[in-house]
C-alpha cells in the first residue's frame, strides 16, 4: 500500500499540484483548471507521461465527470445522493465512493476491496490530504476522483457563502 500526500489548498484548484509519497518523493503532477471553460484535470508522471484525466461533462443534468485512463475513457462519475453521507458511483469501473466528502473522510471501493482511503492531516509543511492506495496502477484515477470530490466541496461552499442581502441590489 502506498501513501500519497497532497497539500490541502491545492487539490482540485487551478494550479499545478505535486503528489508526493511519505518519503517526500514527487510521484505525480496534477495540472488543469475548473471553471466555465476547460474543465479538465490531468495526471502526469514526473517523467512527463500522461496517465489519467477527468473532464466535466458539459450540459449534463447535475454534475457528471468523465474519467480517462491514458487516452481511453474509463468511466463516468455521478453523484447518486448526499444526505447523512455521500454516495458517488462509477459504473464502468464498478467503483463507489462513500463517506463524508465535506470532511475529506471517505473511501473508494469496488464491491470486494478498497481502492483508496482519503484522510486529512497536519505536519510542519501545513495541512495535507493523505490518500492510501493499495494498488499503484489505480493511483492516477483515484487522484482524479479525489480532485472531483474536492471540487464539489469547494463549489458547494461557494454557493452556501453567496450573500443574498438587500444591500447588494
């Protein structure tokens, strides 16, 4: 099992993000933006090899994201429901995400085994996300899913913080 670390302020944000291992070795580079144009994040190896990507599906009911492993579509991520806990599903991969996405405490699983577990932590370099991924070949797609979930949390917080006060009108 490999543990990957991402600085908390960078996951899912329009910036270059470096994903590191416990021994501070840079492993992946996450590049891209979310916004009205170009809703694409890509994961590269540190040698520059394209590994995975996630693209927002335009004009879809709700938010849907297509996942690509290499240059082939691996699946589409849908938000099923969010009540006491969140549930997301990627049918083509047979993966589902359960847990508390807003607190970044969740697990991606197949029906038989865990794919990734997300937690948060703090060290001298600041706040970070810890991704525990048992199979290294699934890491790029799992990082893409984590960035989508972080994006959904960020967008939900922006909507809650929007002020409808009369002074603005």
